[in-house]
C-alpha cells in the first residue's frame, strides 16, 4: 500500500452519504457479529446525515476510493452548576470512526485520528473526547496506548452496552492517574446504578408503577 496516495480531507461533494453509510455498515459489521449494537452498524442514510452533518465528517481516500471516516464536533461546555467533570471549556467530540474491512490493521485509523488531533490543536480546543462500547476491550486498549484515557461511563439510547468515555487533553491539563481513575470509578458506579445498558433509566418502570397504584387507590 503506497501511503503517498492516501488523502485525508473533509467529505467532498462527490462522496455521497450513501457511500458513507455503506462504509459504516461494513466497518461495524464485525462488532455487530460479536453482539455489539453500534448505531452506525444499522443506521439508515437519513440518520447518517443527521449525526455527521452536526460536525465535520473526515474521510480517507486511497486512489480516490473511500476507505475510512470519522467525524468531529466542536463542543463548548455549558455554564451550569452541574456538568461532567471531564468537560473542558472547548473540545472536539469524535464519533463514527471506521475503516473498510479490506484496509483494517494498516494504520489507517491512526493516520485519521492523528490528522484530527492536528486540526484540534490548530483550532485551539482544550481536549478530544469520544466514547465506545465497554465491550470493545481491544479498541479501548488501542485508545489507551494513544493517550486517550478512560474518564467516565455513560449509557446511550438504542444500544446494548455501556459506553466508556475517553479523553485526550491537548493543553497540558492532565490530571494525576489516581484522580482520573477515582472519578472514572464514581462515574461507573453512578451510571450502572441509574441506567440500563440501553439508556433507559433503571428505576423508571418502578416509579411509574407506584404512580399508577397511587392513582388507583385515589
């Protein structure tokens, strides 16, 4: 593979959303086969457009052919009394990273991620944040080797897994590992206590049942 023929750019007009969706389906098919229901594995074109047009969809082209993609979204922390501890004033939220099965394990994903890190630094954001299934242990390990560390646990609607939130500080705002791991542990416990894997509030059915019973008694 001649890397000189690899181009990493924002999605050009000649690459259709249908092609992006097809790539996502192919790239996430292995996860789906292993029982991990990433939304990207089954979403239709309209959902792809809704999710990816929110930010900048980056693509990797090899000899003009689409072989990988990832999207970054510029986020700014909302000023409120309650917010997740790992949010900085500004950050890139990354999602939908996938590489065509024929080009996996050739460093394509790393090249794409490095390019987005460059853009993040040029933009001046404080950090990069993403999340992935807690079941995708090899992927979490890969991120960890890149300095993308676990900071929290969340549960998304429509999935069948908890998601590990990972972060890469870009402005020397590293916290000690012991502190990060403690905060991750707290987030882990809170998330698993309050939410199911599919994003549903764990105690919501019980609360509804109590309300119904109270109404009947009245």
